[in-house]
């Protein structure tokens, strides 16, 4: 709607319109990811009001995380078929509907339907695959840096809103805590409608870093068929399984565990929910720096060794957590090191995926790899709740995640960088 005139005005001032697209994508991913992070502050109040135990609530949240990931490859194919703007607006409508319907829920199946199914499907359409596609279409130069910025928005969004959510829960109840997320979603939907375009060629531009306007590839008419066809070809290469397996561990050790259970874990050790949520927000701040820096590094250094360092540091951080004594100093130290590494694994993983399977297939292949990430997250979301209900402590889940990270660190070094790309479909 406003893209064409704004693009011409920016061009006269030497600014590429791709930066506007990145800004809109940043806000969208930040807001929708914030919706993903809300339940981390709501487990305790939901349990108190409805009498649901941690395992029941975690089961619904695990479904949300599974769908968030499994939608990735189909989201990539749907974006190729219908365009970024249409898919993102549909996602905003779904997420907003799920949150609004949740205001009236009274039964556990309501939680499963509204937050598990509807919000899971909606947020899955705007997951990290969106950032991978937008960055690859609009930027050739500085692509790693751009992807780092968009990845940081998604990861940080899952943490940054938690202090406000926890404060609203304490002072007005969990229903009031949903209002900022709904308002943010409507704002993101408006920005996408006004300013988003699918490709630079839509407004007569070349990607940033190129001189020639690229001709869009033919539109695939079968989104589901294409997603499974790409999976069938990619799964024949060991590199796919290594990347998917290590990304499973990434989800197991981040949003499925820390985002979902950290506030409740701290509550078991006597820390108020607002203080615990503030620690998560601190992680989000350090995550912005760590992930953007990771994107910069991924353009310059061997991505296998970057992943080795990231997973190793994360594993050691999780194993340290129980020794922090949950004091302000101990948790601040954990927040710094863990936050720098929260989702820094994404830029190197995406870059290895593109190098291995080609730029045009990278979005769909990464979508399947990201699905493995969310299966790991769902495993941790359910496993953490099971550990708390059965053993009265979350700590076994954190020990297992830390050990798994150390295994993933070693596995990353076995990725072959020069695997032939699949044949054209």
C-alpha cells in the first residue's frame, strides 16, 4: 500500500527499502514470539485458579511448541505460494483469536485448544523460517548479520515481555496480562499490511548487495507436496540429520525448558515471579547482542566450530544453574552467559543449511530442521512438568538438557560442508 512511494523516497536518500522490510519483520517476530513466551508466567496462576497440575498445563504448552515447529516447513511453502504478507496477516488473526478465546476458558481442553492448537498454528507461521526467507530474499550482502537481528527478535520476544506479564498477573490477574500481547499483534498486522512486500522485484529493486533485479522463481502450486518432497531429498544426506538432531537439543535446552519452566523453578527456591521474569528479560537483552554477533561471525568463520562453542557454553551454563543458589548474583551470572547463547545457534545453522542444500531450498529445509527444534522444546516442556509433578523438582530436566548440549557440541564438528544440493524439483 505504502511500499512503492516510500521506496522511491528512500532511494532518493540512498536507503534500500529492504531495511523497512527487515524492521517490519523484526517487529512481527518480536510480537508473535512474545505470545509464545506468555505461558511461562502463567503456569502458577492457572494452576491456582483452575486446579490444574503442572503436567496438565505443560501438556497443552508442549502441543503449542510442537505445532510452532511443525508448521515451519509448511509455512515456508505457503509463503512461496501465497506471499509473506498474506501468511503473516493470517497468523496474526489466528494468534489474536486464540488469546481472546482463552479469556473465557474454564476447562483444560480449552487451554489445549486455544493456546495449544490455535496459538501454536498461528505462531508457527511466523517462526524463524520467516526470518530466514526474508533475509535471503532481500539481502545478499550482510545476510548473516540481518539473520542474526531477526533471530534475536524472535528469541528476545519470548523473554522481554515476561516482567510486564508477571507484574500484571500479580496486580490484575492473568487475563489482564494478555492485553499487551493482543494490542502488539494488531499493531504488527497493520505494519505488515501497509509496508511488507514479498520480494525486491515487486517494487523494481535488486536485493541489497546486488545490481540486477532478480526474476522470481515459478510459484509452486502444492505447498504440502513441496514441503514433503524437499524433506525426502534432504533426508538422504547425513548433514540434515546432524543439523536436525543438534537443533532438537537447541529446543530442548531453550524455549521448551527455560522459557516454560524457569519462573516456576525459581519460585520453588523462594524467588518472586517478577524477579524471576526480570532475570529472563536480562537474558533477552544479552541474547540480542549474542545473536547479532553470532550472525556477524557466521559470515566470517567456520560455522561448525561456532556451533561447537555455543552448545558447549550452553551445556555448562545449565549444569551450573543448580549451583547458583538462586541468589541475585548467581542468577545474574547465569543470565549473562546463557543469554549470550540463548539462540546464537540459529545463524550458523541456517548458513550451513543454505550452503548444503542451496538458497532456494534453504527455507523449506530449515523449516524441517526447525521442526526438530520444536520437538525438542515440546519434550522439555512436558518433561520439565513431569519432573516437577513426579519428583517435586525441575532439576533433573535441567541436568539432562545440559548433558545433551555437550553431546550436540561434539556432533556439530561432524557436519560436512560440501554435500551436493538436491536435484531441482
